[in-house]
C-alpha cells in the first residue's frame, strides 16, 4: 500500500495515511486546509514543498493499535 489520502466532507481536512515499513508502523497525518481562514502562510507552503507533508497532527500506529482502529471503523460502518 502506498500513501492514501482520505478527504473530509467539509473540504477542510484530509487524512494522509502512509505505511512506514522501516518502523513497521502506519502514520496518519491530519492535513488541515481550513486553518487561518483557509490560507496557508509561507512557512506552511514551504514545508509542503520541501517534505510534502501538511500535518497539523500526526498519529503513529503499531500493528496492534492499527487493528483496534480497523475494528472500530468496521463496527462504525455497520451502524451507518
């Protein structure tokens, strides 16, 4: 699996999900397009250009925690 981007219905946020084979984890970053009235300052624009990441927060999940997230999402899907 390569990087996956999941967009929020509000169009202001995305989840940037990428596996890290070296550390055997999955990194989930929250991209926040809507802060500062939807305008990114030059610092964030430069960061995105240099490393490709616009994370406003980052969650790193090992296999056990990833399984918990998957189970939770599958259970939630059954209820919608």
